[in-house]
C-alpha cells in the first residue's frame, strides 16, 4: 500500500494541517501542486525547477509572504504581473516562489501577507516581498477596499 | 533418461520458437527440447493449464533455455539434436514478462554473461537516463558489471547536456565508452573491454546496437535500420531475435532487440538501494536503520547524502521511482 504522506509523486497529505491534497491539475489550475490550499504550507520537493521533484530535502516549507512575478504571458490580466507565494524551507532554509492555485484560500493568503509585514526575509534584495496591502487585496479580490 | 556420456556439451547462440542453435566446435546444431525438459517446464510454470496446446505456447512464454546457456544435447546427426540438460548458470540477466490473464514470468534475457553494455545514442533518440538506471540496477542485481556505451557521437553536438549527464555515472565509477559507428571513434578501446569475455548489449530500438556490432566486426553484416528521416529511434525493431556472436578478436557479444518494457525482476524494495553503488555505503546509517525507505523519513542518511551533493538527485529520484514499482 502506498502511503500518501510518504509519496513524492501524486496526491499527498499536508505535512502541516493534515489535509489530503489532490495533485489533480483540474482542481488547482496549476501543473505542480506543492502547497496545501488550506494552510498554504508546502513541501520542499523541487530542486532546479518547479515540478522536477528532485529535492531530497522534503521538509515542510512555510509561506512567508507574497511577491509579484513579471508576467511574460500576454493573456495575463494584470499588467503588473502575477501574485506569487514565497515559501521558506523549515529545514534547509531554501526559498521558493510558487504560483497561487485556483483553490488556494484567499483569506489565508491575506493572512500570510499580513504576517509578512512583521518580519524581514534575510535575502529580501533578491526577492521583493510585497508590502502594499491595497495591491494585494486588488490582486486577490479584484477590487480596492475603501480605506 | 539419457545418461551424460551419450551427450555433448554446447552453447546456445540463438533461438526461435522451439528451436535452439547450439554451437559446438564451431558447428551449429539445430536442437529442440527433450520432452522431459518440456514436461518439467510445463509442470513448473502452469500447473493450472489443462490443454496441451496452451502448454506449448507456455513454453514460448517462459522458455527454460536462454541464449548463452551451456546445454547437454544428443546429436541426432544431419545437424539436428535434442537438448537434454541445462547446465548450471554462472549468471542470468532477467526481466519480468507479463502474460495477459496469467502471472508474470521470468524471462532470462541472457545466461552466463560476464558484463552488460548499456547502449544509448548521444542523440536520435536522446538518452533516457531513467532507463539507464533501470539497466544498471538489473545488472547489479545479476551481479554483473556494466559499461555505458554512448553511440552516434557524430551527433553529440545536438545534446548539450550529454557530458554533464555522463559525469554523474563517471563519478559513481561506471566505465563510459563514447563511440561512433560511422567514424570508428572509440572502437579500439571498446574492443579491449570486450576481449575474452561474454558481453550483452541492451538498449532501446534504434540506438545503434547492431550498427555497433557491425563496426566492431565488419564481417558480421547484420541488418540495421535503414536511414530515414523521422523514423530513427522510433517504432519498428530491426533486430527481432536475440543472438550471440563470436568475436574474431576474442570474446562473445550478444545483440538484443530493443526492449520496450524493462521491469525489475525479483528485486525486493529493501534491496534496491544496495543496487545503486553510490547509495550502498549509506545504508544502515539512517535514523530508522535498515527499515528506512529513504523517502521522507527523518534522519535519512541517503537524503542527507543527496543534499550534500554526494549523490545525484537524478539517481536518487530513479531510486524512488523504481521503488514505487516494487
Ligand atoms: N549518425 C549515426 N547514425 C547511426 C550510428 N550508428 C547507427 N546509426 C543509425 O541508427 C539507426 C539504428 O541503428 P541500429 O543499429 O539498427 O539500431 P539497433 O539498436 O540495433 O535497433 P534495434 O535492432 O531495433 O533494437 C540506423 O539508421 C543507423 O544507421 C552512428 O554512429 N551515427
Ligand atoms: Mg538491432
Ligand atoms: Zn495544510
Ligand atoms: Zn529544504
Ligand atoms: Zn534512509
């Protein structure tokens, strides 16, 4: 029998909240799902590129903040780019930037953002962590919330 | 029952349904299996089968005789004979052969080989390293040393990552031969490596195994795939039968048809890591000792070795993928 939690391929059980996460593309809208849609924690599975599953670390990755990725896709709605989640590995401290999936909980994303205002990432010159709440809300909910 | 002093000893060089080419003193005898061996076989593999006709097909599925086998046979004259006994094997290279509606059989690809030559083309078709890992594990399980042969080096410029990929295997210690059947590059070194032993070529269809045999020994004149755009490396197999050849410079070489499926036979999940030479030294060092599966258990020494760049992440991934199959 295959143990979901132990598997490096396919569905997995979230190492943080215990939810069973489907790797089905139709549900998440992304090709490689590493993070849990409920708590947004991830697992350090990729090494050189997203979805390569070449990392031997496999430790939990904590969502630490949000960043914008310049979009090369001409169909992208936002001219500023795509809102991305920044994860840091709880074991080896490597940082990764991940696409937000269609079924990720926007409230939890906002929570991650608000928490990120309280601390600094040590390599913040390489990744610019978003600090503008209005912009995040606009990206998440498609509107500006009146002050 | 025949007694041994009435029979001769030869080596199986070729076989086709029910017929075995047994070589003795440079002469080929066309042999069949004795009914005793037949019966033994039928009894062994398909106690449940009732019909004789089906049983004969069964012989084809799980042939007890493999190319490379040393056999005793009774010479019936006029170049024909009957195999009465298969002598103990020094080695066997096996893969599982699934038969729809029945169980999986062991297919001995070749018996008594001394080494495995895993053949990949530099390009057209581009190498599948996961398949190489499969071959290497199979050879390790058979206790046979492997060599990695990269053919079509004239096309190497089309494969930018070739050297980097090969470095992984060089570091582990597998000997690598870069050859080109059209220019003769690497031929002499390979001949030396083949000298005096029995080697078997394994590789997908179209990688150039038969071309390599022809280049090593021009007299063979074996049929290779015709050069046609788009066809190379895909589709039809050119070599349809496994066949062994005596090499003029000493040694024996077995050409195999490209094998599409190459599963692992009789390897337990617990043993798999020991068949990756670079993982072997870390076994037993994990927090959970010998019960560690080396997947995501805490304190796994193998994962640690990958993180420390002592083990290639690609090889580790091959280990995990193969493990899921077992
Ligand atoms: N450019 C180039 N082409 C080669 C070389 N060696 C073989 N080929 C071509 O590759 C194709 C396949 O060669 P084969 O020797 O038939 O391949 P195989 O591995 O025996 O294939 P199967 O018998 O189907 O398993 C042929 O078209 C050969 O001409 C080489 O060194 N360079
Ligand atoms: Mg061939
Ligand atoms: Zn979770
Ligand atoms: Zn990590
Ligand atoms: Zn381990």
